[in-house]
C-alpha cells in the first residue's frame, strides 16, 4: 500500500457536504474503492504520480487507515480479515491472509469526544497521527474543489465522524466524514475543511460536524466560524445550518419582542457577519433608523419557521460530549475577545 513522499499534507479552505457530482476532466483518479464501496471521484488529488499514475481508473483505499493502492492484490492483502481462510485466490494469484491494517479491530485513532448512537466523533491530533491524517487529506481532496494544500498536518486537529453498522456487519463501524480545524487560528476559524463522504451525503451528517465545530468554539470561549471564503456549495450548506441555529436562538430570547444580531451572535457563538448573512437569507432583518445597525422582530422569525417547516432540534446533543474531554477543552486559552 502506498503513501506519499511528502511528509505531511492537509486539505483546507473549502466546504463540501453534498450536491451534484461535478466530475472534472483533469481527474487523476476516476473511481475509488473505499472498503467494498466503489464511487466516482469529483476532482484531482495530490497523490504521488509514481504511485498512482496520471489517469488511474480505480484507486483502492483502506476504509480504516486510508492507505491506498492502484492494484487490487496489495489492497486485499492489506485489508483482508484474519477470519478468512489462510490464503485467498484472486484469479490465478494466491496470497496469504495476513492483514496489514490493524485499525479495523482497534479503536479509531485519537480520543472519543462525542457519542450519540449511531454516531461518534473522535478528535485526532495531526502531530500524533501524521500518516493517517495525510492519507485522509489526500482522499478528501478527491471530492473537494479547493486550490490550496498545506503540507503541515501538525498544526491541525481532525474530527472523525464514525457510524455504527448493524451488529451482524463486518466491519462494525465506518468513517463517514470529518472536519479539520487549526490548533491556533488568529481569525478564530472553528473549521478549515469539512467533508461527508459521497455514499453518506444528504443524510444531515454535515450538520453534526458543523454543530461540533461550534461546540469547540464554545468550549474554547471564543466566537468563531468556518474558514473563508466558502465554496458555493459550502455557502448553501452553512446557510441552512446558520438559519436554523439563529432561528432557535431568537425564540429562546425571553421577555423581548426584538433582538439584535449581536445578541444572537453571543448566544450562538457565531460571528456577527454570519448571523447577519443568515438573517438576510431568512428575510427578517430590519435596518434601524439613521443607520444605527440592525434589528429583528421575533414574530417575523416565528412566521419564517412555520412557513419553511424548520426543524429546531439541534443536530448535536450537548449532553453526549465525553466528560473528560469537556473538562480538558474548557481550559483552552481564548485567542480573541468575544463579541461585546
């Protein structure tokens, strides 16, 4: 199984959680096999040409560690379960079933920070798991139309979204998406890159990842948001998430008929600009007289929620975060002052 000659790699500066498949002619990999699922790629990635080639029809990727091979025999040698016979025949080739990947039977790398069946979130330090996060980033680039790649996983944390599979299934769990976040962001970005893998898109999983990113902002004591600029599809995904988050915050405001974007930002741990953008998309923002800022009426928010049949249940249950993680994360030093 191959691995890039680069020592480190990380994909940033884009957001994608769904949408049509925008196949690009210059793709160096046309299809990927993730475990036993094959699906087309969308964009080229930075896999080493000497290992993958310029126009590979099928790239085999381990669903547990994301190591890769353009040849099926090395791939099967890497992932085949020890529960199979002592050898496996593929055509005229027989090879021993001595599985190279040890991540199937072990806990995912990093530490568990969130658990609400059937989903879990694991936090991974790029410095401690360089090869894993490097391969994850290269795989993600096949579905992200970004223009920049930074060869420094050490400065990022990665948050894996893992889904439990039926008890009769083998494997018993599947990595279905992730987001990355800079350890030290002077712009208070709470998310750099986000991806739900194509077979699991359109299931609302992107909202879980976004919700966790804002929980990180809350635990760190700083207002934040995703790295800008957002892609077109990223903008659409975040708009829906922000609108529901803002609408819920508006209704939680007690004993007031009007509220300001600044008040909502403090409740949601969102940037004021992102709150205003969501309110404009909702069509409920009013400009104060003489250019003194913005105001919004709660009755308009209630009507918007009813007309659009908005589900106000949060995508992330705060009570499901692991207590040990909450204690350590709450002690992180804020970088920038909160919204006044």
